């Protein structure tokens, strides 16, 4: 299987390449995040709509194992749709997510309204990050370019991400899927703590959009705050070549190795 997932109805086969850096039996958070968005985008809407917000609660470690998708429309309206997406393993919910969509409509905005431009090197002018595939099979599906700092090193960073391989067998990668895959790397983009001495696994992920991203490359312009009692926040501004379009926030569980 070349993709991360093969989906048949509501049943999902998971590739071993879904594994993350913390445990080879546990999926990288980007993988189920992309599956949630794919499932939400397949739900019909009464008018053309785009995803405005994705909130993913990781109820348990998501195993590298078969999953079941359960979806429900929580609120249907002319201007918004709120839906629930759950991923279950052996009948137990491992991911609870909500996805908010807003009606798409062309607007003529004042001239001063526009995207905040990115004043960082482009992907082509940024440093190639190639030393992390060994720590996570999923990372082999993603290219990284460091515009500021380095991935996984302490301090605020800005990293470009590009998904290079299929996520869902037989399905195109949507722009919202590209964004959430990148967004789940926020805790490594601005890690603050040494990966060799600490774990900082995210318990959730929230991504908010002002518009849908354009192109293959997604920039995370990140920072993190670490508290003294085992909690932390990883935060990123999301951008593409045209400018900034969204924000991502993760709640972190901080532990000494």
C-alpha cells in the first residue's frame, strides 16, 4: 500500500508508515488529522463551503491498526455546517473531532484588506531538513525546509512542509489536508525542549483558517510556551507563498524521558 490509508466505506486500513516518533505502534498525529479532514470534506453541504476550523481531541494514542470512521452533521445551515468525525479502534473512540465549514462566496474587499506577506525565505531558499525520517516513518512522506531555526531544536522556528506521497489511497490531497498535516508538526517546529531529554506529545490540535491555502508548501511560523506543571502550548501561524492564512494550537503533555 503506497498511501497511509486505504478506506472502504467506513473501514480504514492503516499502513505502518503512519507511525510517529514517540512509539512505533502509535500514529503520527498528522495522519489521523488528515483522515478527519478527508472524511469531513466528503460530507455534502447545502451550498459550497470551505473548512474554517478543525478541532481534534486525541482521546487515546491512535494505534497503527484498522480504524472505523463515524461522521455526523451536528448543525446544518445556509451559512455554516458543523460536523463531528470520530475515529474508532476496536470500537473505542481514539479521536473525537469537530469541523466547522463556512459558505464560500466571492467578496469585493477594501484594497487595504489582504494577506499578511511572508518575510521569510521561500522553500527553495531554505535549508533542507533531512535528518528526521529515521525517527518517524510518517516523516518520509513529508519534505521540510527550514526558513528559520531547525526542526526539533530548541527555540522558535519557521519550517516549510510539503506532503509528497498519497495520504488516502485513490484520493487527491486537499489543501485543508495539507494544512493540518503541517500543523501537527508545530511542537517540533518550536520545540523549546531537547527531544533527547523530553517528550512533548500533543493531546489535541486546533487549526483555524481565514482562507484555504494555495500550493504544495505550507509554512509553520512557530513558537511555544512551556509551563512548570507538565503542560505546554505549541502555536504556529500558517502561511503559503501568498501570505498567512491560519493558526494552529496544540496542548502539550510534557514529560522527562
